[in-house]
C-alpha cells in the first residue's frame, strides 16, 4: 500500500497473485463446506454491538455520485497507492443509517496503508485507531496529516483519529500499545480491507482478529478475489468461532465498477 521496501514486497506479491494461474486455491463456488450466510445485513451494522438504530444527530451530507473504478488500485502522483476496494467499503459505511451506528464508537483498522478509509470514518464521528507496521508508520502518519489538510481535521464531527504500530500475530501485538488497552477498551468495529491476498499472513491475521474481538465486535472485510483469498475463509471456517455474513454486491453495496469484489460482516459466534 505504501512506498519503500515493504510496499515493494506487497506489490510484488500482488502482481504475482494477479498473474498466477489458479492452481489450487479455493473459490467461493468450489468450497461449499465454508458456511457463509447470505442474508439481509444491510441494516444490521450495529446489531451485535447493541447499538440503537436511531437517526444520527450528525447532519450527514448527501453522498456524492459513486465513482467508477477501472483498476484495483490507484497510483498517486507521489508514487503511493490506494486500494480502491477500501473506498468501496468507506462508501458503504457512509450511508446515514450506518453513520448513526458508527458515531462515537471505537474502530480499529488493520493494515491502514495511507489511511483514507480510517480518516473517512473519523470524519463521520467514529474514534478510529489506524495501524501499520513500524517501518511504514511514518508514511501513514504523514498521509493522515495530508488528509487533514485536504478534507479538514478528522475530529470535526466529534470523532478522533490516531495511528499506532501493529504487526499481526502474537509477537507483534505484544509489542504494540494496543496490548495494554484491548482488554479494558474493546473495539466496537474492526476494518479489514484488502488484507487476505497474501497466504503467508493468513494465520497472523486470524490470530489478530481473535485477539481484538469481543462478543459485540463487528468486523467488516472487503477484498478483490485473487488466488488464495478464499483460503483465508476456509481457515476462518475451520476455527468455528466466527459467524460470516455475506454483504451482497449490487443489492447491499455498490461495487463502483470493481469486479470480483467481496464484502462480509464477521462476528464471534454466540454461545448456544
């Protein structure tokens, strides 16, 4: 998502994934054992968190016309990249009925990249923690300052925004400031945008999901289908601790021109 050696590694992996033939990865169609509920989740964003569905006190501006993306990512003039699926998720969450449920809530974004999604949620009134690896945290912080200049301060509508270091997995988590906070200051929502394309990070991401989730936490995941993306959900299914609800393209969200984009709402299973 970013400049530098880390970005080059991720971009190289992405380019390889895009070019590689589908040898053995699972797909949604040929992995019937993975239970993903398909239902009306459009208005259930805060159900697990017990959030009332009242109208927002924040005056929400009319949404701009939907963009029409022609590529998975956008290269900016400074050489950085934005993954457009993250902007599709931001647009989905900008609907007034969802803003009402996000406002005042604690949101954790994993793998924030340049922070456009996290900054957008903070401007809606959420208290957002953006995270990235230590080596590229300065890039994220610089980008967030630029977004403040471009869009206005993230806290304008009562939200807040911070950027902290976090590498996925047990070792990285223990080195993060989040380790001292997560038990006493749980997150209401977790954002996972374009994070499942690299198979070797699946176990680390799953561990992190388990660590930061509470029974009331709602995870929003969005990704473009690439080789091995569905393998992540196979592992998620095998854990048997999460409920996965598919948010339907076209019916529930506008893909904004992107193909093979998948969005899910994930929560911990409730005791029977």
